[in-house]
C-alpha cells in the first residue's frame, strides 16, 4: 500500500511539473539575457539575505538587482517568490538561473529579502540604476491597439499625469465570441455588438483616470488587419468577421478636441494620416505604445511600427515608453499574484531599449485600476450568471489555472504595485523600422 501511495504521489508530481513547464515557451532553467552593464552602479555581497544599497540610490527612479536562483524542487509545487517589505516578487514555477529583482520602490534600507520556495547563489549581486526623470506634467499620448490596452499597461501612470490623450486604433471585433450565447451563436451580430461596446469603453472608461472624453478617440480600424494594410497599402481592408464591412460604425472621433475625418476608408494611408494628424495636433512629449519586438500581437506591433513611420514622416520628437500586454514568450507574464511586483520579462535574446522605467502604484491607484479593468466589457465573463453550466465551466477554468499555473487573467497580471516600461528615444526608432 505504501509503495502505491509513493508511486501515486510521484506520478502526480511529474504530471504537475510537466504541465507547469509546458506552459512556458522558454526554458525556465536558463538565464534571462539582459545586458545592463552600462547602468551598473554597484556590486554587493549579501549577508543573511540583507543588502545595503549604495548611498546615492535615491538618485535613481528605477533600480534592478541581478540575482541567481538555485534549483529548488519545491518551486514546481509552490510559487517561488521573494518578499521585500510588504511586496512580493514572483518567479516562474521551477525557475532557475539569472533573474532581475525590481527594487525601485524600496523604502527600508538595508533591504531584507525573505526567500520563499527558492534559494539564491552566494555570488556578488549587481545593482543597475536608471535616472529617467519622467515629467508627468508634460503632454502624453497613449496608443492602445484595443480598448483596455491603455488601462492594462498604464492606468496608474495616466491617472497621475496632467495632460493625456488616448487613441485606440482598432475596433477589436474579432477574437473570443463573448456574447454568442445571447445571439444564438450569430457571430456577426455578436462581433458587431462587441466592437460597439469596445468603442464606447475606449472613449468613456479613461474618465476613471481623469482623462476627458474629448481626449479619448477610437479610430475604428478592423481588428487583425493593420499588418495586412501595411503590406497592401492601396487596397481597402475587410473585417475578419463576415457581414461586417463598415469600420465607421466603430469610429469615435467627432467628439474629440483633435480634428480627424469622421468617415474614412479602411486603408493604410488613412491610418497613417490619422496618426500624423494626432501627432501634429497633440505634439506629445511622451508616447506610450506597445514594444514592437517583444509584444506578440500583430495589432500591437503594427500600431507602434505605423506610429514610428508617422513620426518619421512628420520629423517629430518624443520619448517613447514601450509596454507589452502579450509577451511573446509567455502570455501569463507578469507572473504572480495580484498586488505583487512587475520586473523584467523573460527573454532569450536581446531587444532594443535605451532605459528601463518602473512607475509605482500605491494601494489606492491599484484599486482604481481594478475598477477601470472591471468596467471593460471584454475583460468580464458577463455570461457566468446566466446558467449553472456557465458557472461550472468558469469554476473548471479556475481549477485548471491553479493546477497548471496558467493564469492569463488581466486582473492578476495588470493590478500590480508598479507599471513597467522600456524607454526609447524617437531618434533611435529607425532600428525597429529597419528590422520589421
């Protein structure tokens, strides 16, 4: 009997290890490949998991500590994390190798690291610092490929800022058939309603972050077509949903302080003209937009590449804060519980950025961000209350998430103690256009 139990436990262990390792598109036992040496400010030895920061650490708005995780079998069962003060920094199940701990917002010095379900090597630890001096009183433009992207990536920052314009580029009508149960599986009708709701969300929900409706626009281009338009510049795009053929049903610009054509054709020239007009009228000092290299979603990548083309055409100059809501290597990034910390994402090869910036969200901002995400129709499971079957299906999904660690919930991934950006000066953006 005892051998049967041991065998059963071993099988369950191997099953969980396999499922949790399979969720990643990279080897979690390998080092993260970041070259931060030009921003090295100190190499220190920790003693009893206590670290003294250099005396000038407050001069840096963003700080990252290089650590080396040792193998820990328990980390496949229990979430590995390091706690500093009241904040937890989570790692992948079974994580091993070089990682970067975000210590930007630490207040207690020296730093005490509380290790949970992991262990560290005894080597010296490097600290890297960045002096970004982001001025949130300047003009900020946020490009959101879909309604909710601005909130997921930067709600805390834009609610804190003074002068923000948010432009949502696509209608987002494609994807999961959220409301099919309500429309007898008529995908055309449900997609039209989905796009209509997302257009409304795009211009109304930013008001929760003190952005006036006049400063929020929805351009209405068909979802999933931006890359196709860039490759077929003289041809009109069509929606990927049969029966939807008028993008202007989802275009919301007439109310805006920015003057754009209220009716356009779904062509690349129209898209570029829109972006150029926005740049010309807003004249942003800071632009927040997806990182075109590490974000996997085609609409995200093309939104930024088209923006860079418009910047080049207009000879504009801005500081770009790049984000990712759909990391190529792991759709579950950032890992860990709600209200934990975001640090550098996994990467298997270097990608371009000039600086790193971590923006802190206090508890109040995190709660406000929750309500902004909860207000987005596309992030809610609106049908759970319709039937027991729907509720059981949702419960089954939650159990699977717990067992496999495959939690893609934006509430878990976005409501954190900080928001993370890769900074690129617009003068250096040709590297993205040359490598697209």
